[in-house]
């Protein structure tokens, strides 16, 4: 067996981790932009799976998904949160959340949904996010909003809860 075959066998035996990236957009009133997927319950942020097998980085994935899902191609701001999500029976997920910034009226009017995956979008007050975001995503978004408000560093999360 060659060294490249040995390495391929080694890599094939390593644990698998899923990775996703999203952008947190707000309007001038501080409401959060959420999208309604047609393939699962609950609402989400613009974002999705990082095409890591193709060399895509988390930041690139968040920007690409934002363009695909809502039609906005924007330079993303800083990394607000990284969340390690573990559910029994599923591979772990590492979720990256970037600051998408504040969208003005013209940008909000320019939103064009990816009809294959999304039903609608809306702006939601912080106090109401729990009514829309299921699972660990709610904690991730609230932590990211806290990071923005505090001006603090990136939030390290495990299952949507701050650990660092």
C-alpha cells in the first residue's frame, strides 16, 4: 500500500463534522432578518452549508448563501459567534455566524428570495426571536446580538449556550 493510500485510509477513518455559516442582518430599528425555509420547521438566518470539499471558507459560504437565498451580495463583517452543536445520532455541526450589518430601506426592497428553498422573510424584534428560532439557533442569534451590543469578542458557544 502506498503512502497516499495509507493517508486516504487514515482520512476516511476520521470523525466527520458538518459546517454551516450564516449572516446576521438587522434593519435600522435593530430587528433581525429571518427567512422561512420550506424544507423544515422554524425560521432561519440567511446561510447554509459550507462547501468545504471545494475549498470554500466559512466566510465565503455565508456570503454565497446570502446571495443565493436573498439576492444580496454584501461584504460580511466580523465573526460574531461559533457554535459547536451536538445531537445524538447526527454528526457534530460547527456553525459560524457573521455580522451582515444594517440593511437600509433600499436593500430590504432589493431582497429576492430563493424560491426553491424559502417561503418568506421578515424582520423580528429581539424579544420575539424565540417564537421563530428553534433549537440552538435562538441562543446563537441572541449571543451574537449581545456581542454586537457589548462590543465584545466572538462568542464561543456549545449547543447555543455561551461557554467562553
